[in-house]
């Protein structure tokens, strides 16, 4: 249901909050295609369009591939562009994700994380966005509805920063966050327009007096140079994420950084986990802390670019770390969080033992007891220095 | 309609020095269409010969804003550009009186086959754009593989004339009819040999508000195994044999825009092209007859609809 009242607090689902953020941003163009569990974002947004609450031009594309293609066209034309999708929809966009980033188009996409088929499953895991982790998109993972809402405004600023000019994917967990109602603080419309500001594209195609060619064919003499520039740009995004998160905090009282550390500073062992499952893990941290166990949590907010230096600094003195991935990199050496973090820590002579748990695929419940189980295993590793199983499925 | 003299005086928007083959049908088609527009044009091109041949970095043959994003999405890409124009105009970021025409170009592979979904979606949504398909009857850019537009019996690298199977076994898809079924305000078939007809159709298509479509036959010496210097003639013979009828459907009314005085036998067209060599052997006459029969039936169908609401 679309939000019609403007007030400082509202009980909203993650999807409605994202749609409401999009309404407040009032982008020039949205192009989308329905898919569970993100459908409600575009349903709500379509109501805003139909009721004249926004004057965005909406393209109801005939597929996600075309939705992203239309976003690319609109963005290259000079428009501020947003979309939303999930799972198979993101998979169908795959080809175009690389083109959006390669053409340096600051499109913002809300991805409501959902498992990939087969077997078909509409519930949460991170196989969709993790599969796209090397597509050149900036990826921000949201723990709560509030964060998903706040992240969307920041995403616009990050994407459009002259230092960056890259697309941003704001991820929130399917059903767990997208359909759960949370009481959140809303910004005023004027605060949003002040924060996101206007958008002026550098080389809009609609400037017919200054014709530009987008997407020229490149041969081995130049392709790598473009990719190097793109690599540098996404690297620069890290500082921009920090700056924008700080500015957001100064203005609205909720500051965001590269990661969240929860009772981590003096911890012996830690879980690293993304998005909503961090909330469950925090309960386990509190329970074990009450029993005198020195456990903590690190929740990366920015996954692409991966803030390896900052994360390594946060984890290097810990004895044992478990990376909990809501995705399986089939037959790889562990899954994405584990890959990144273990490899990040390799350069330190004294480094934590790092293990990998694959959990919660296809919406399988991840409970406090699961987190407690992992912490207990970590405490044992910290004590003995021995790892029994490096990579293991839990919540089976 | 502009005279040849007037057309020649217009700015050249598609520069020379591109890398399309000698005798390729695409450049004259693109040049003429761009010259037929009476407002600035913004264009996109599907992956294919036109894209590869015109933009090898750091060069570009396009003197208009142009984008290539992928193979199957020219229609979706132009949808986005045209929608951005509407959005920015509405918000006063583009002057109210600033008119821009939007054109998507795709080959037959990018249009009949991989791009048909995006094309269908864009036509149904009613974007204000012209889609131009340059139909050379196969995936020429990747090396002459059969497409949905490849004529019956033609040899391609994926439908070779073998000992047992003699070229493509199926008749081509009639894309123009598929487009017409979307009830678009204007759709037409054209040929580069008849520049006046092509230019008139392009001018009309670009003037009409809503999605419009031109399917233009585009000779390809490489894939047709034809002589470069005979490309325009090959296009003419395709029309005179009624393999490629010139017609238009405007607001539901079909009109044949050129009727050959003497309809020529399809053999006249086939013998200009090495891809049909095997069809001219007496033992393969059955395939040739089948092709002739198909062309005759299609031409009769068009004649029966000429001047009528379809």
C-alpha cells in the first residue's frame, strides 16, 4: 500500500519504505518489471505516479532485461534513473548490469534479495546479488527497513558523485525485510531534495548540439584502459560512501559507515554476516556476553567495493572468525564473504582462524541458537587453535 | 517529400571512413534515413555490422548522439532514451519546443530473433520512435549464420548446402506482419535501390507520433556471395521478383508502393548470389519451386489486401 501521509514516523514494510524513498527522490525515469518479493516497490511507486505524487516517467518493461536496458538508455540520455528487482530478475539483467557500469551510468537499483532457481524458491538468500558482485556495481547491504530507506538516498549521491559515476545496488532481504513492518523515521520531502540535490548528467545524449557516441567498440589497444579507469572509479567509491554516510548522519542523526561493529572491540571471536541475519546474531552476542563470553559481530554494509583494509583492521586481533554466507559459491573455496575476508587477513602474520558457514539458503530460518552454535565452535577454535571443518552448511 | 537535390544538401550525419564492407547495403540505408529526418536524431544500434563497423574506438561515424548497449535490446534502449526526453521536457530541463527524433537500428538477427521481445514490448508501450531493421538475411557480423530472416534454401554457415540437407529448410519469418499485428500507426518495407520510396517512408515514419517500423532489405556481398558492385541491383531484383515487396501499412490501411510491371522469376535473384547456387541445379528444383510458390502466395495475399483496411 502506498504511503499517502507525510509524517516523521511510519510503520512500513521494507518494500513500501523503498518505494516511499523513491517517491521522495522523484527520479526522472523508472523502468521495471514485476518479480517477487520486490514487486510491491513498483506497485507502490506506480500508485504514486498514477496519483500524481511524483512526475516520474514510468516504463513498465516486458522483462527485466529490457527494464535495465531502458534504464541504460534513459541514464545515457541524461535522466536520473531508478529500478527494483529480485532474483531471476537480477539474473536476467546480468548482461546489462555490466553494460550499465561499463558505460559509467549512475543508475540506482533496489535489489530485494531472493534465492535463484532451481529449484524455484521465492525466499531470501544472497545468491542473486552475490552472483553480480563482480559486475562493477557498488553494493550496499541493509540490515533493517530503516537502513534500506536511508541507503536509497545515499545511493543516489554515491552513484552520481563525479568521483564515482557508477551504478549502485541497495540490497535488502526478501520477505524478512521487504515484507516486515518496522516503525521507521521518515525524512521530510524537502530534506530529501536538499540531500540528493538535482542531477546534471555530464554527457547527455539529449544534448543534440554536442553529439556523443556511447558504447563504441574497443579493441585490445583500449579495452583494458577503460576497465582500469572503471576499477579506479569503484575504488574511489569507498571514501565517497563514508563521506555521504557522515553527511547523512550530520543532517538526520543516523550515520552510516563501511561496516557495523557490534561488541567487537574486545572480542575473542566474531561472526561476519550481512543484512538482516545480523540482527539475530546480535541477540546471540548479547546472550553470550551476559555469560562472560567475549563474542562480537561485524556486519559489512559496503560489499562492493570491498573495504578490505578497514575490515582487516577490525578483525586482525581476533582469534577466530566465522564468515556466514547466505549463498554457496558451488565448489569454490568457500563463499564470497569468506573468500574476501580470509584473503584480506592473509597478509598479517598473526591472523585469526577463519571458517565459513553457509546458512539460510532459500529463506531457511537462521535462529539465535544457530548463531550461538557458531560462537561456541569459534570459542573452541580460539582455545585450541584447531579448526575441524573449514567450510560447512548450517541451518540444514 | 524532399527531392534528391534537397536531400543531398542536408548535413551528412553518417560520415565516411567507417569500416562497413564495399557494397554493403547498410550505409546508404542509414544515410538516407538520417537525411530524411526534419529534426535532430538520437539513435541506438543493436550489436552487429552497423555497430562494429562505425565505432571502433577512438573513431565514430556518427555525427548524432548514438549509443550501442547490447544485441537484443535496441528497442528497449530507445524506449529509455525517448522516455528520458519526455521526463526532462516535462520538467523544463529541455526546452518545450525542442523536437528530437528517436531511431533504433538493428539487423535481422537483432530484430527478427534475439531482439523481437524488446521490439514487441516497445511497440506495445507506444514509445515515439522509429525502428529500422536492415535485413540482410543472416547473422553476417558473426560470419553468415542462419537467422529467422534467412530465405528458404539459402546456404549459411549454420545451414550449409550439404550432401543431405540443402541449405535452410524453413521459410523466413514475416517480421513486418508481426509488427503490423501490434497495430502500430506506420510500418513499411523498403529497399535502398528505390531511394525515393525509402526516403518518403522514412520521412513519414519520423513524422508520425508513436512507434513506427521500417524493414529494409540490405544486400550483403559477403553473406550473399554476390558482387559488391551489384548490391543495389540485387536489391532491385529482390523487389522485382516480389521476394521483397515494397508496401506500407498506415493507420491500418495497406498500400503496395511499387508493383513490378513484369514480376520476375525468383531464379533471376537467386542466380546473382552464391548462397543459392545449389538451388539452380536441376535435381534441387523442388526447393526452388517451393520458394517460388511461397513468394507467389505472399504476393497474391498482398495484392488482395492492397488499399484495404487490414
